[in-house]
């Protein structure tokens, strides 16, 4: 599973959306994966339940969240979605995010060895969050992903 291939296959880049709460933002991020059949509806419910129990464990850096749950919570295939918000939402720990990359992984191994390196490579780009928020088209996001091709995080697989 590559980030770019998944975003294209699942038609899951959505830019300039509006959400009033973090729950709405997570729903907007997970919806394309539900619509494509990559996850079941209950995947969203699991993310909410786990967030309420453990807090927003998926806030990876200022301005960015990677909501996800366990494979057994309704994941049917490995997939990503990426959304940007016009205005940030504030999570339960008080931290805001305007970029959400939802992850559905069929195993913990996929999560750790395939998904996370691709996300880190994208976030390592200069001004990555600001660039994603400013993006006006899916192609701009795909171009950013293409820039990560030489990242040391991606040794051993194509992006």
C-alpha cells in the first residue's frame, strides 16, 4: 500500500472542508474510506471510543492528526484518506489540527512498517502542514507525496 495509490484508489483527498468539532473532522476523514469499502462504519465509532478513553493519541505534530483504530475494528483493506480543514478543530487535549490523515491498516505490522514511514516522509517536507492546508487540488497533494521519493524513511518501497 502506498499513500498516493491509496488516496487515488479511494478518492480520499478532500480539501478545504468545514467541521465544528474534532468528532466531525474525524468523520470527514473516515467517510471516504467507508464510501470506498476500505473500512466498515464501525471503524469511525471505534476511533471515537478509543479517543474518549485514551485521548487523541494520533496527534502526530502541531496541526496534524492521524485518526485510526485497530484492524479488528472494521478494517477491510489498507487505506489512507487526507483532508484539510478551513479552520482547525480542537481536540480533547486542547491541541488544534487542520490536516487529518485517516489510516486503516489490516495489521499492526502494516501500520508500523508501511504506513507510518510514508506519513513521516510527507511531514518531513518543509512547511508540509501549511502546504497541505494551502493546496487547492488533489494534484498538489500528490506532488508533495512525489517529493518524498528520496526520503530515508522510504528505503525499500516505492511511493
